[in-house]
C-alpha cells in the first residue's frame, strides 16, 4: 500500500511561482510574437518576374527589422518557381521583398513564413500568349 504524498506549503508556493513565470514567458501559449501579411498579385505571367512583399509587425503593430521571411511553394511546384532571394530579411519598415518567377502555368500556393506564423496567397500563372479575363486579343 502506498502512502498518499504530502506536499509542503513551500513546495506548493514554489510550484505556483514556477507556473506564473512560465505562463508569462514570451511566446508561451501564444501562436506567434509577430503579425504577418503577404502582398501578392492574384495573376502572373509565365516567365515574367513579379514582386512579393511580406510585412512583419510586432504585437503593437510596429514594423519589425531584421527578421528572416521564408517563401515557399508546394513540392510539385518547387522545380518551376524561383524566389530571389528565397529568404529575404525585413528592413526598418518591416517589409521583406522577393522576386517570384514561374516557368509553369496553373494555380500555385505561395507561402511566406516567419517562425510559426504563415500567410498564403494563390497566384494564377498564365502563359504569355493566353487569353482570359483582363487580357485583350
């Protein structure tokens, strides 16, 4: 038969203090310390570069400098998309830019990631000679 454990009041106070410190620790119980936005056009033309901009702000809405943003696409697009640079760093205005170039047509999901925070944009890449909404013949 086991004896029930008895905890001293000092031990319980120590545990309570440890929990308070842990809960107030930066990032604990929060999804991210940053707010991330992604500016990207809805349409692109095959083999023509366009600019994508990730905007990083802190919890107070202030721009964050010197944060690396990682741009990516799904694995089936990786050999057809070029990001230059793929890992830009935010400037004083909180913005990180990359040039996007696709040698393939179709819909691609572009993701910008900072830490655990990610934003996605869907870009429709059409051929240079194709016709459709917004294009003249």
